C-alpha cells in the first residue's frame, strides 16, 4: 500500500524528529498546528499553507499536493504558446483550465551585457510538450539561475512519464542536418544560446522574437560578446529556401526549419545554397526509463531521499520547488512568500529540509525570487488566483511552469 502522508502529518513527523535529534535541519522546526490554511482545490488536489522558523525569521510556505494516481488528475507543461514568450502563471493557468500551477524554469530575463540585443524570455533548460521535443538546453555557462557544486547540469529536468508517474531525469539533444554534401551535428533546438561553432534549429514553436541572442556569449560565459560570424538558412519541404548572413526575426511558418550557425557552424552552412536538398531530424535522449509526456528544466536538490551535497546554506530567497513522493504517484508544488512580506525566504539547504519533511524522495528547485508564484482555482469565483505573497507585489511573466488538472 502506498503512502498517503499529507502536509499536516509530515510536519508532525518533523516535530518527532526534532525531539529525537534525528533531523539535520533544526532551523526548520515546525509544529503540527502550523498549518494555517487547508483547502480542497479539486478532487485529488489539496492546498495548504504553513509557517516555518529559520535562523533569519519565519517563512510562509505554500504547498499543493497532487494525487496523480486518482482518475482524472494530471500534470502538464504550463506554456504561453511559444518558447520565446512569457505570461503570468495565473493567466496561463486560467487559459489552460488548470486547477493549480507554479512557475517553472529559469529564463533569459535580461541582456544588459549585450546592448541592442533583445532578451528572448526563453527558458534555459530542455522542455518536452505533448511527448515531443520543444527545446534543448543552453550551454552550462549560458543558463540563468544559480549553479550548485552538487553536480546538477543544464540538462536536468522534472516531468511526468507516459506511465503517469512524476520523475526527474536528464534530456540531451541528439540531432543531425543531412545534405547531399554530408551530415552536420545539430547543436541546439529553439535555444536562446547556441554552443560556440555550432548550428541550431528553430521551428515555428520558437515564436517571433529575434534569433540574434543565440550568437551571443560562449559556452562558459553568458556575458561574452556576440559574434558577427553567423549564417542563417531556411529549410522548407526538404530544400534550402533562403540564406542570410544575419539572424532573422518574426514568425517561422509551420513545416519550416531555420538553421542558425555561428563561427565554424556558419562556415558549414555557407556550403548550402537555395535549392539544395536538406533534412533536419532531432530528439531529446532521456535518462528516464519511460518517455516523458512533458518535462521542463529543474535542478535537483533531493535524490533518493538524500539532499545533494554542498547545497547553499547562506543565501535565502523566495523559492519555488517541486517534490515527488509515493514512487511518483504524489506530487508537491511548493512556493514561498516574496521578500516584501514578513517571510525571510529559504536557502537551498532549508528548502531541501522542508521537502524532506513532506516525505519527498526526489525534489528539484525551479526559478525563484520575483518569479516565485503558486496559484490555485478559487472555490468561490472559479478563477485561478495567486496564493503566495509576491515579490514586489507583482506577478512576473514567465516562460513555462507546471499545471495541474482535475476532471470533475
């Protein structure tokens, strides 16, 4: 029989652990009556809010617990309709018909280091939508968000498999460009940053934002200058249609692939001229034993009931995270209040401690700070509303998130 431990019971276990001295997170002492709000959002979906003390003060935590084993309950990618686009969590949740949602991956939010280059708003990590590759991961040095020394990578993801169970894993882009002159390795898919010397593919799912940002920075330094050594090739119906020496902008037609090469990748694309036969194929190779129905970039802090080593225990921020319990059948979406309230925020080490207390065997952290948002459907109005106090009292548009659905 699988566990059905809830938030209240989990907090009670923390108290017992503290009393016995068996917890490594004494700063997170909480009492069972610390649960301040408890609501049934929908069948199989519950929302609770509670407060935990830390060494800097008290932090209010918001958790949605999802029973993925219940018929009609499912999780999916919260998505604004394009990779290079952003909307608020509450708006995307409302439009999708979700009963709960949180923000997702870190993203390209600013380009102050590259004057004249538009920030794309695209997420850093890989993503899968409806079981198909949506985008690849940017190079490690180009991703936004804190890089922990615990071994996480730009390819780490959280998602749900075709078996309906939540899981973590890694997704690596595998792709080729095939022409009469030979083959080229594909270095990117709908990414705001491409590896040096590579060729990346952009599809209609990219959106309308300029692709110029993809030629900026290096594999190790996001702020490195942009290169002017670029080449763009448009492929449609299996043939090269147009070529250009500059990255383009505007929508990409369905069935069309735009290839952007930088440095050596640009040189390789200069061999292709209008009318040349060319085909592009790609996939996201997974470490998961079953394919993902959806996935998004998320960085692990707990694996197999153990916190990853060297998690930051100094910097406290508003946090968003996703936890997995009961062998992938139970999902916990977590977010904290923002900086402007009385909430002190959590370090990553403290975040792992809270998720441990909620019986999560696996957990990953998502974008935080001003992006940290948790929303649920309001029982009175039926609208999707934000439940945590937001940073600067403003809901930030984000490129993706996790949506929860429950059929009545």
